[in-house]
C-alpha cells in the first residue's frame, strides 16, 4: 500500500522500494539496498541518483564508501506542491490549447446520464437564451435531481427559455415549474423522445432514453437556420397557447 501511494506521488516502483527500504533500515550502502530490495545493483545506483535529484536521499562518504540516508518524508509533500506549482504555471497554455482544439471541433457526441449533463452545463456556460422544441419528456425521471440545480443556476444567470411542445404535453404539471420559461403547444403527428436546443452558435439534439444520447453541434450558420425555423413555428403555428 505504501509503495503504491509513493508511486502515485510520482516515484517509480524502484525508487519507492528503495526509499521505503532506507526508511526502514537507515543508512545503507548500495549493495545492502540491492540485497534488501532484490533490485539489481546497477538499477539501485540509477534509482538512487534520481532520488538524490528529488531531494529524497542524501549520502555521506566514510572510508571512501557511500552510505545513503533517506530524507524526511515531509519532502514528499513538498514535491507534490512543486508539481502543483509547475502545473499552475503552464495551466493557461494548456487551457488555450484545449480552447483551440474545441474551436476546431464542430460536432461532439455524448452518451450516458453523466455525459448528458455536460451538454446542459454548456448552456449555463454560454448564458444565452435557449430555444427548445420536441416532445415533452420528464427529464427528471431520467437524470434525477440534476435539473433542479440546473434550473436554479439558469435562473441566477437570468437565462430565459422558449419551448415548443406537442399539445399532448399540456397535462404535464412539471412544465409549469420551469423558471423563466415561455411555453407554447402545437399539434404534431408522431411522438419521439427527442428534443432540440438552440443557443448561441450551438445546437444540441438529445434522445431521451434510459441511456440518453446527444449530439452537440457548433456551427453559426446551422444554428441560425434552426433559430429561423423555431421562430417560424413559434409565430405561425395554429392553436398556440402559453403556460
């Protein structure tokens, strides 16, 4: 267990075994370490050199022989802090690289309840009006508890939604609880558990199954086309009603 944790902290398997051996036995020569750990003598020297560079091992010479001593284990915490500081220094560059890569991707696919949350988290991030149309599905039954927090965040950011559903959804009581929503109902033919969301330059198409799936498309021209279609249906559909 201790070796595994040291490896998670960044030591190799050999370095971890040697450091633990030194903590247990105290000052040792390379040959003793090799016999105690079963690591080949040449590999012991290489690993010790790396441990010295990391500040985890020091040595003294007595009668022209090197004896190796372990540093205080608190040095491990310092090493982790140094790694964290190094990551923080390059974090802006890493974020920029990710942003540039995201900009190149026009279509993303998601599958599963946790992945679907990413699609809706993106709406919060964009903080723009959302246009939704499709069949009314009680998404709270599929992704439990998430939309309570989602609607709260959306309300805090004053993100409004316009929603168009099949008129058979009028009986759904949960629709009246959606904040900052204007909802209209239209007559529609077939029903399918699919919804389309338009916001900013993005369109998300979600299939509401037990194992939901989604496609997130980033394309300004396509988004505008979907937006125009939504507005046409919104303004010209027969038997319009509001909740």
